[in-house]
C-alpha cells in the first residue's frame, strides 16, 4: 500500500518537526488541485490565518505530496495528528482500498 500525504502549508516550510519528517519521503510539487482559502485562525500561531480546504470559498491550487514511510494508513494519520496538534476528525483521507473516505474535498490520486 502506498500512502501519500498532501500538503500546502507549514508541513513544507516548518522544519522544526524532525520526528514527523523522518516518516515520509521528499515533498513533490506536482500533486492534485484542491480548493484552498485562508478560512481558519491558527490557535498555535497567535491566530494567524491558516490555509485550509474550503469547498465554498477556496480557489484551486496545486498542492505538494510526499509518500509516507508508514505501512498503515492509521499510523500515517497518527503521525499527522501529532505533527499538527489535532485529532483524526480534522484529518481527511481517501483510499482506493477498503478504508473509508473521510473528506469529499480531497481528490483521489493515482500513485505509480
């Protein structure tokens, strides 16, 4: 199973999370297009506006992706939970296998 993580913000530029970074490959910048907008304030960054998936107000933006080194989707989600200081309800996912779809705003991606 290949697990790709999509990124469009601090996962790319914030290098202070080395524990998280060792669990994924190199970021590639030819990922899918998502509707993104500055629609949320970040509690961890002094209420700075945060770029999030916003199906209503978002503009289509190409995002980056990296392959997780984890063997299961659950472990990859746990890594993102810890990195982002959030819970799994806030992490969308799509699978072409038997795992459930948790966010209709996240497109399916063919991995080669």
